[in-house]
């Protein structure tokens, strides 16, 4: 059985102090991993959850500063809060929590509806006002001197080029790549080790 724990920063990003949030025992939390079209950098999302509810008890009311009560100032529902999800008390995801709404019953808060987003909500948020053109212009002279041969590619994978300004990532969307030089290990699809004795 998987036991989920949620911790939310009750202060701010400069002075983090996480508090364990009380969850409903029967409430499910669905986490979705999603990467949008890589051609549109403004729409690259990290992991996020479907909305889920937590009880409006003493612990959670203190954290959200009685958000449901307009006479109590303090918590801004439009802002994000740092959060961590643990599974069986082991770290699982870090990101942000947004407070969506409060459900009221008999003029009392019954539950809060929240949503979790992974650490990188949008690449645009991380880059802010930075432009990719600035990065390209800084490396333009280096790129013109770059030669495409086996030694250069290997250096780009292992140590990076031009003092680490250019690094080749070993990623693919179709398979998990790995390096296994063991002679007893079969050459499964995805093993990038080149066996010079038996290259097949």
C-alpha cells in the first residue's frame, strides 16, 4: 500500500519551513507527466496533479490562513507555495501547490481544493525575460569553429565543448540509452557501447 504525504512551505522561498498537510484518507491524488510540443517553449509543462481536496481542519486552516474568510488577511490564493510529495515517507516530487477553492458546509469551511505542479511549470517562467537569441549570439563564434567528427561528438558527450558551454545530451524519446561494456552482457537495443571485436 502506498501512503502519500504532502508538505507545503508555510513561509516563503527565501526561508523555507515545510509543514505536513493533513489529507483525507479516501482522497486520491493523480499525478500526470506531460511534455507539450517542444517547438513551442511557452507550453512545456512539468508534472501536475488533478485537483484534489484536503480537509479544512486546524492544521490546514493555519497553513492557508483561513482563506475562506474574507475578514482574515494573509493567504493569497493566486500565488504558488513550494511543496513536496512523499510516497511512504520517501521523496517523490518537488513543486508548487495552488489553492483553487474552499468548500463550505453550514457556513464553515469543509475542505480546500488544491492542485500540484512540478518544479518547472513553464519554461517561459524559468527563462523570464531571457532570450534564446542571446545565448546563440554568445556561442556563435564557437559554433562556427565546431567540427562534426567522432572525436568532437565524443567530447561533447563526455566533457562538453568550449569549457562546458556546449554539452550533448544523451536523450531520446523512443528508448532508454545506456552504456554497458561487459562482454557477458548482450547488446540490447539502446546499448551505445561499441564492441570493436564483434561490432554486430
